C-alpha cells in the first residue's frame, strides 16, 4: 500500500512514535453475494478493500473512492458494518500505528472489476464458499456484513 503524503509529512515531525489513524474497509457484495477482493502487491495476500482517510475526508465518500481506485468498480454504501479499535502495531521500518477502522457494506453499481492501481496484483469476485483465506479481522467484517442485524458492531478492547 502506498503511504499517503500526509503520513510521510507527519513522520518527518514525529519519527516512529505511535500514530493514531482512521482506517476504512469495504465489504462489497454483489446480487449473488459474491465478495470483491484484491490481492495486495506488498504481501500477496487477498483482502477486502481498505484505505486510510486523508485529512478532512469523509469516511463514506472515501471508501467509495478506494473501491473505484483499486478495482474500477463504482459502488454505493448500504450500511456501516462495524467500528473497530485495532491493536497497536509496527511496520518493519519501526513506524508505530494504531487504526480505528470503519467497515462498510457496499454494493456495486457499475464497472468491471480489474486491477486499477499499483496497490493490487489481482482483483476478483469470490463466492462465499470459494474465497481465499482472509485475515481474521476481515473475516469478522464479512460476517458482520452478512448479518441480518443492521446495527454496526463495535469491536474493541475493554478499558483499563
């Protein structure tokens, strides 16, 4: 994933210190309940579509932008699926981060799924029973998106 310019500029000021970032994830489901996935160029894993909010950006339009930028698919948001405070982590270069991720269920409107940027090696639609292995957090996002309960789930650690 390409590091946004604003993060590079912040890192010049704070070094490797922890950085709290707003993340966005999309579970894009078509009318056959196939899931739109991307195979990342940086580690080769299949994942849901995700990104980081730019300063001043709204989460809804941002996730729709990410879907189109990464896959060429124009989509619309159906609902907020979950809000998750992810555990702190560090990149190989020592940068420390923690994400607050907003996951949205979306549906495609138009466009053919394709690799549309340099962040992905492949893009594809997958039936629920024929998907590649997803990271555990993304499996939770998918399960929440498929749930008939329309309320967003909060996944976080207890205070203290």
